């Protein structure tokens, strides 16, 4: 019998003492056990490190790496360099995954051998897609539009085959702060031979004020540099080179639209999305109602 694929979960942290325990508890108690949990502390000044070390003392799958404050991109790359898993997952320090998240992801990985696996997200304020079944996306349009990579950047939606990341040499751009996932996730989707959708593998977004990008607000000014602008330019050229610019700029589309017309003139319209309905009167958006799954 072949050994179970291993997963490296990379968690960049910064002043996360109030939230890191819930994050780690949901990882330690996963139904899928063959995981390593790599916590990269980006210069926290609270008790984050002490909390993580207490988990590491009781569970050998937890590893704590400390580094000087350098921003989320540097922390993510540090985790990648330390990872031994067959698959890679990036995880924000204040979020948590359902307890069967990796069981569902690795089941899909074995069935599809896809380069990238895309799960579902529980975050009511945004229209992340839900999936009816495991589907292997091959064409550029399917990889982008069926996962809605054209709209959503976060790396934590995905599980990546490590050999794929290594083969294409994909790493985070240290010059970028706050929007760092954009330059990782979109190239990964474009360059992947196949992307598989994974229904029921749910990542829960808490989105606290300590989320890593927010915790480094004062570093965002560093994006206004020649080096950061060069990253943006290279990314734009990459999209053009791979015929992905138009697809990545495709606007969000509803599941269906319902209209009320008088004399064939649209009076009211409802645009129905996965987790919200937008209401229009004479073509003007007059409100949005959100709902939870």
C-alpha cells in the first residue's frame, strides 16, 4: 500500500496570541493525520511564540520558526523552504478549517492528481463559489472562471502540489506587502496543468484586525517603490504572455438573473449569486441581501 500523501500547513503569524490556539486546534484534530504544521512567527511582540511552542511540545507535527519582522511574503517563503510535505497549504493565523478539510482535499488529490486543489470558503461578506462535485479543470477559462480566480486572490483557498511549485519556481515576492497572494495564486492557477474543485473542504475566514496583511499596515508604504512596481509590471506581462489578461479581468457573474418588465422595459431585476442577491430598479443597484449557507 502506498503511503498517504503528506501535507505541510504553513502559518505566518504576527501578534496572534488571541486566535492562534483555535487555528492550531482545528489542524491538530484533523481527521487526516499526515500533516506537518509550520508556524512562522514574523517578529511577534506578544505571547504568540510561547503559545505555539506549548503546542509543539505536545505534538511533534507542530514546528515553530522565528524570524525578524519582514512581512508576510518573507514568512511564507520561510515556511515553503522548511516544508517537507507532498502538498502545501497556506493558512492565516486567525482562521480555521473544518476538521475534515484535509481528508477531503487529499481524497481529491488522489483521485485527480491535479496540480492545484480549490476548496470552499465560509466568509459571508464575499461570493466565494460552492462546488457540486470534484471537477478537473484543464482549459485556462475553466481553471480561472470555475474557481473564480479572476475575483479572489487568497492563497488559503487552495492546496498546492509541492513538486508543481518547485518545478515552476513559484515563491512569494518579498517586495510586496498586503497584496502578496495576488502574485502567487494567479500564476499558480494559470501554470497548473489541472485544477480540481473540492466540494465540502471548507476554510473559515475570521478576518480579525490582526490578520497578517492588516497587522503590517505601516509596511504597505513599501509597495510604493521601484522594486514593488517592477513586480506589478512583471505580473501584467505574465498575464499577457499567457493570454490570461482578459480572463482575469472578467467581472463577477450571477448564477441567474430575474427581471420584471413592462412593455419589454426592465423595471426591476434580481441578480442571484451564491451568497447574496443584488436588487436593481431601472438598472440602478438599490441594495444587496446576503445570506449564509
